[in-house]
C-alpha cells in the first residue's frame, strides 16, 4: 500500500484546509503530520500555518473550481444530522477563503450562494456549512499526488519554471480526442461558474488546468492566441 493509499484509508475525510494544502503540496506526509495532532482546533491551526507558508490563494482557486463543478463529494452537518451535497447542488455553493497572516477568522468555509445570511459580530454575513468535509479519495483523484511529467522542469540556466504551453497543447489534444463529452466535462470542471462556450472559456479552462498541475502561470489570452486553430477544433465539438 502506497503512502497516499494508506493516508486515504486511515483518514477517508479531510477538512477544507487540508484540501487546499493537498492541492498545493500533493504530499501525503504533509497531511499525515497534521493528522498526528488529535486536538481538532490545534490541527486546524497547524494546517492554516502551513497554508500561510505557500501560495495558498492559488491552491484555493484550483480547489474551488473543482468543488463548484461537483467533482468532489462533500458533506456537512445540518440540523437533521450529516448531509451530502449532491452534484446538482454544487453550482449553488460558494467556497470562501481569505487567509490572514495573524488570525484564522477568515479560514476556508463553504456556504450556499443565496439569501442565507446570519448575524455575526454585528454584521450580516453568509451562514457557514458546519463541519464541511471532503472525501479524500475524490481529492487525490482530482489532484494526483505525482508531479505531472508533461510540465517540464526549468532548463539549466533558465530562471523560473519552464513554459507550460507544451503541456497545455498536449492536454488540449486529449480533450479533442475525447470529443464532445470530454470537452464539456473539462469546461464544467475548470470553469464551473461560466455558462456560455467560447474560445476564451476553453483557454481559461486550460490555464486553470495548468495552474492546478504545477505549471507556470499562463494567461488565457496567450493560450487563445497561440492555440487558436486547435481551440477552434475543440469549440466545434461542443
């Protein structure tokens, strides 16, 4: 049994902070170290501390896209007990995360995107879904632990990560090969809040895919410009 399989077996449900941390690190030991802390509050604080050390916002963006696309099984505690969020309900969710350096008051949380507000600290705000947990097996499936080989390491003498464009081009070809079903699935996964299809949406989806898989940040406009002929082919299959 691999380290990832053992982790998922021992801890089948992860909290939202662990989800974000996994997206950024893909390291089972990082999650496992936090799980050695049995006090939930202390473990939560330790995970938030780990997030403060990394590019937590970018990791959250990738996690948010997949959750809102219904790609992860999520549960929370409602008035009647634990409740699973169905895939068709995912578009009505919102995933909030504004990590402060000195406080956990803006830690990650989910809420229904609608007129569901509560009175807190003399302000009206979104009502959190209590004890939201995400299925670990879904997390590691959506964000595999290994570094994708298509995203090349920097060449000798080169500053920063290598261009993600070759990997993006290869991924787009896979989408085209998969036809209408594959392209629609990828659009829903990576750009869940958009409802219209366009070349730019395809480019944004590919940019989100590259970011989530450890690639160098690539602007959607650049992708649209460089891959326009193949994006047209993909668009015709939608």
